[in-house]
């Protein structure tokens, strides 16, 4: 992220009312802040972020206001004054505490500190002696960047002497937010953009995804910077995004490819071919990439414009943006049935230099655009269908089961999966498809359509009525949610902020892609210790445990006649076990019978 405001960069202005206003700083243009005034965009170029500016009074003959950087001592003057007063109280001040134990401080007209209760305070418009015409005249004059107007409003209030310290500070803050002409420049990042869309724009366009859910989705999908070595592929994520590009922006910020580098330089025009005047497109990245699967002809990535990336352009950008080579987009048709896509199925062959010279400039440019689009599309489709992705991140209203049915085979073993949905019902249904009981039933009795497939077609199995998905391909499926709530923390008045935004709660489904083991799996480990013989009574004889007593189960000692006659059935066994061992007996009866047969074979040999 840049530390200075660059030309044509998008920034966020935080106004005194705490509202956010994203604007693009274009050189030699005027920035309008509505009722606060206007200023030239050149005044904030190449200046640091997070500075607070104040619009000064317009000079005679000037149409726009000049700016003044507000120092930190002035911004926090009230807080500093309160802390200094609390640390060193002035002698002689009489403090009156109310009956409920709360101190009420009041500043009178003569400067004397008075302590009263505000129970009888009536705060209405009739106590303000200034009329609306006088207030509008003071606003038009605009002296002192609004500070003079706030001072006159407080002085003309007839009930100001009855206000407590809390009430007076609240009244002053309200007037400051309304009339003070200040703003703070913030950098355009993903959390600020999410807050702007959730609070002041249409939250439904980003599926009401809050910052905490966006962070959880990136964490559970294990999105991080993963630039591979030369010739080694790695760090590839598959994405389904219906938030206008917000999820792609959050992932790109984690991967370090969201912002264009500051030292980017334009390509020298002499490097172009003298005959074709065509600039070759940079090769697509093979690692640290985002592959976006979308529904339409073009992906909806409108929010990426705030980060100076235009996904609709057909020519390479100058300077090049990292997303141009690290963001790969293709449609569902190109992923599932690429032969039906006209762009992929109709190859564009390069023309010879002599044929290019015969074409007009317009047709030559069209030929190069088609050639670039075909090369890019064919390479993206072939790389995506080859699979090997490290994770899958989804934010959509589509059925997640239908998405996993066509993308699960593209993930490598151990890939993390994270799916966001505004409602919980589709995620609960998906968890049921990968539940332990359904996986056990699938392993014990696989469907007939699944048994007839070879190894390559097993991962692409489309499911049936009983098993819509293969439950053995994903483990540790779970659903969770998180929400940050703001609280007001005051003595005796601590409670959640009641003006918080409602809307969808938002839920996140997570899982891990696994590769089922082939053949028989045997579990090995430490068995239970040998139990004492006196704790067990078997038919009134001294018991003997099988295999040295490792299993803790006791059977009758076999006679030599039984060992010499393998065909003879084993005698009935009477066992007296603890209650804790009763569940273990049923599971171990079949292995015990097998051990009897092995003992017989050893005796014969």
C-alpha cells in the first residue's frame, strides 16, 4: 500500500459526521464536499495519509478554499484538558454529588464550576435564541472554519448552565459534527471499503459480508502470499465471488497483489515491433494466482476500480497492474464444457508479417485483440481444468453443493475450503452431505454407479439420489458465525450500542479436501494393559489371556485333546467381565475366534 497520495488514486475522506466519502484525486480538478466547501485536489497530492485538514475561509477573488493541517494537539485538546484537570484538580471547587452517586459537573456563564442534576433539564429548540435565518447567515460567512458558529450557538443557548458535563460534551460534539469544516484522508483498503458499503451503500450487493466474516473466510481458506520458485507452481486459489469483487480484493490484499507498485514505469515505445506496432502481453503467472469462476460473459469486479484495476480492458495497462497477470477469470461454461464456448473452440492463428502489412490499422488492431483474448482464454481454461489448487473460497447465493460437485476434483489433497452464505440453511444441508453417518454408509455400501467407475472418474462422480456428493472427499465439515458488537462503556450506563445495523447474520462453512486411502487400512497402537487374573473368573478355572493378556479379554484354557482335533468345536466359554469391558467384548468376539483358529494351526505344526 502506498504511503502518499498519488495522482489518480482513490482515497476515503472521513467527514466530521463520521461518514465516509470515496473520491479519486485527479490532478488539476476541484473536490467538492457539499456543504463543507470545495478545494483543489492538487493540495493533497504527495502528502501522507491519515492527516486531518481544515477548510479555511475563502480569500477575496478565490473560488475554492485553502487547506490547513490540523495538529494533533488541537485535535485532542478536549481530552488533554480533561486528563490534566483530573490529575490536578483546582482547590476550592465544591463538588456536589447526586443522590445516585454520580457527579454532575456544570460550567456557568461566570466560569464557576457547579454540580447539579439534569433531571429537570428541558432541551428543545425554544431554548436556542438564534433564528434559522441568523444561523444560515453565519454559515454563509463561514468564519473560523465553523468554530465561530459553534461558539455562538453554545453562548445563545438559554439552558446551557443547566447541562451536566456529559450533556454539555454531547451537545458540543453534535454541533461540531454538523458545522465544523474538517476532513481526514484515509487510504483505500479492503476494511474501509467494506465499512463504506455496509454503512452507506447497498449492503446487499456484497451479500452483507462484514469485515469479521471476510477475515474469517480468508483465514480458513489459508490465503497467503505463496510465490513459487522459477519453474515451480504453487499458491493457486479457486474463487467464486458474487460480491462485486470484494472477496477477490480481500484475497489479493493477503497475497500482496492488490496494489500497483510505486516504481512502475511505462514501456519504452521503441520496444514495440516496427512493422506491427504491437506490444506483447506479459505472460500469465503460474503461482500466487486467483482463478475466478463467474456466471456471465464478463466477471462482475466493479469494486476493483477503487484499486486502479479495470477487468474489462482488452489491452495491457500502463503501468501494469499485478492483477492483470495473477487474476485469471473464466465462466462456468468454459470450465465444464469448454468445447461449447465460442472463444475457446474457435482458435485465432497469428498472421505473417506480410499479411499484417496488407491490413488496415483498425483491422490489424482487431486481429491483435482477438489473438490476445484467445491465447489468454485457452491458457486459463487449460490450467484450471488441470487442477491442483491450494484452496477454494466461495461467497455466493448459489447452491454450494452444485459448486462443489464441479470443483472438488480441481483441489489437491489438504486444500482448505471456505464458503460464505448470508443464511444458514444451504450450509446446514451441505454439512449433512459430508456428515460422519453418511460417510460411514457410503464406505460400507457404495452406490452401484460409483463401483463401476475407474480411478480417474471416481473424483468426478456426480452423485445420485442417496449420495448427491462423495462424502469421503471432505473431512471436518463445520458451520460457524462471528459478529463484532460495539458497546457503550460508561459508569452505570454500560450496554450494547442500540443503533447497530441489523441485516443478515452471515455464516461460514469450512472443510478440508482429502484423498481417500486405497486398499485395507489397519490401525495399530498401544493396547490395554494385562488385567489381574483374580479380577476375572472363567468357569471356576484359572483363566489365561489371549496373546499374553494384551487385549484384556480372558478365555478358557484349551485342552490338548481339543488342540489335536481341529474339527471339534470350541467349548462354551463363560466370562465375567467388568461393566466397562462389556462394550469391548462384542467388538472383540470375532478377532478372538480368529485367534483360536491360529492357535490350532500352530498346535498342528
